[in-house]
C-alpha cells in the first residue's frame, strides 16, 4: 500500500481518536458532575448529552464547509474546536458553561464523523478503501480506550473529573498540526476547484494510475451535475440505506453503555474502582475486535461482518436483559464485553465505511452528513433519556427493547444492504442509484 496514502489516512483518522476520547471521557466524570451541581435525572442526562446535541448540528452542517473550503481546512478547524472544548469544559464553573463547551466539542465530533471518512474514502484505492476508512473507527475505539484508562489512573486526584476532561486538549492540538501536512483530496480539487494540476500532483503521490483515475472522476462528473440535490427521487435508496444503518447503530444501545458503563456496573454491585477498571475492559474488547474487523472488512465484505455483529447483539442484549430481570448480575461484565465485541466487528467497523461509499461524488459530503446526522440525533436521545428510562422502566425492558431492534437490523442486512467490497466509488454509485 502507498506510504503517502497510509500517512494521510492515519493522520485524518486521528480525528477519530479525539472523537472517541471526547465521547468516553465523560463516563468517568458524570457521577461527580451530578453530585457537584445536584442535578436531577433529566438535567443530568441533558448535561451528559450536550456534546451529542452538538454532534447533531456538526453532522448536519459538516458537509457544507467540506464542500466550500475543502476537506483539509475543515479538519483543521475541527481539531481546534476539540481543543477549546476540552479546556473550557474542564474549567467550567457551572453546569451551563459546562454544557456550552461540551456542545462545542460535539460540533467537532459531528463534523469529524462526516469529513474524515469522506477524506479517506476519496484518497484511498478501491481495494484498500475499507481498511483505510476503518482506520477512523480504529482511532475512535483507541480514543475510547485511552479515555477509560486515563480516567482510571486519574481517579482520586483532587478535581479528577476536570483533569479527565482536559486531557483531550493535548491530542487535539497535535491533530491540527498534523493536518497541515496532508493534501486536499483529488475529488475536491477536480470537482469543486477545477484544479487539474493540483489533483494530478496528489494522485502522482498516491495512485499508480493517476491519469486513469482523473479520467474516471471527470467522466463520472459529466454524467451528473454538482448542483444535484440530495433530497430528490434519484437518491431515495442511498438515503434510506444510510438512515436505517445509522438508526440501528444507536438502537443497539451502544452509546448508553459507552456513556454510562460505570453506572451500569455499579448497579450490578461493583464498587466505583472496580467499575472503572471493568470499563477499561470495554475499551480493550472494543479495540481488539475492531482490529479483527479491520482485517476482515476487505476480505469477507461489509455484509458478513454485519451478519456476525447483528447475531451477537441479539444474544448479548437478551442475556443482559435477563440478568437484570432475575437480578443475577454475576456474568453481566462478560455479557457487556461480548456485546462490545459484537458492535466492534459489525456496526462499529462498517458504519463509516459503508455510508461514505454509497453516495455519488456529487452529493457525497451532504449524503455523509445525512447518515451522520441520523446517527447523532438518536445517539443524543439515547444518552439523554437512558438514565430517566432506566429509573422509570428498569433494565430488563430497556435492554430487551434494544435486542428487538437488533432483530430488525438483522432483517435490514439480509434484505436491503448491498455489498460494496472492492468496487470503485463510481461503480458503487451505479449499483446503488440503479437499485
């Protein structure tokens, strides 16, 4: 694989590291925040979900600067938003300012979930695209693991929760610096800037057949127009595929477990320290099985991984629901590790790859924004209302509901999801649009 493409993909994928750290670091701080500001269940859920409501806006709007100013410049500003957010949340004197800075960080999360996969999918050769786009997801789970381990070692220090949140500022600054060393994507240079020389320069570093790739991009552009509207009859099928894929991602309950893992473990009888340590185990399981997904995604394809993940979801969520129903919690940590493994090899590995592939060049940024927006709307709702619903209805009903949703996801994979392994983006466009 080309060394330039690897470096660029890893650099952009580091946006996922910030994403993962920002998402997971709050798990070690959420109980302290509730106690410090005496928050009721709803307000506490709102404070924790503030970042996720920011992701909704970031995801909805992330494609706009990506198309206007470029993938590279947008990623640079995303890094700075993470930096400002982490410092601001760490020193916030009250819950309102805390939520404001967490909301700003959420804007960065939402935008990065749109722009980073677009960048990598446009810079990567077809046969390695799955692996390279999944580097974004690998960095997300690595960021989650780093946050969990960091939380474990920081706990007990005075104002530990503030330090936990401030840690994210360091990789954020590094990310923005490294982005300056990456080029703009050939697709953006050709289709948005009409910069043939610039696109050729990038492709000569990254592509063994630069002229052939330029011709393919140009010929595909002639068959459509840059002014095509995403929300038109032509794109109903990719819009539907992306919406359902992102919807099911959150209806698994993954963000409920990522955000509230220590609380869930404490409900099973584990002490605070053991709960944080077990939460670090979630991060390790997530990383190991995402690595397995990374190895398999361009070998066995996207659909096989989704079949495996869906079945794993159904089994593990049913076991967790039954454990809460019988109040027999001995094996709950194991069930949760298995649930995380199912997520990592299935939805976690495939989501950003698949959604970045199924939209045409002319609407890829806005299509990716649509999928990401759907993902984060439901992520915010789950994170916001999970404490309230758990308090009102209990674990058996909540986790049972998630299990039923995963049966529906299995049907989606079986009857709707196309395989995109190994195909050029332009060929995938014809396959999906002509469905």
